[in-house]
C-alpha cells in the first residue's frame, strides 16, 4: 500500500521509500521526516487528485500523487 491510498484522518507508518525515486527527492523526503517507522496523519485529501495534506511530527506537508505513490506504508 502506498501513501497515496491513505484515507482522510487516517494514521499510518512508513515502511519504506521507493529506491527508484530521484536521489534529490529521496534525500529531501528523508530530511522532512519521511523515513521508515515514522507515523503520518492524513489531515486532508484534496479533491480531484489534488495533493495530500499530511502531518509528520510537528510539521505539515502537502505531497502530490507522483511522490506519494513512492512511499510504502502500513497500518499504525
């Protein structure tokens, strides 16, 4: 299951980042806290395949589908 499949107000854990991501994107996601074992809360799913609004620790980020599809998750 990928982060793009998360439901509104659902909490999940990150399993892994796809190693096929561009190195700069992979590194930036790690810097932002998107690392294995990290808990993520979906604050909002935008309509019409718009970005996800996610809480990681004390920070809030938005991710588009092309990135969220490369983050593997499991139930928290």
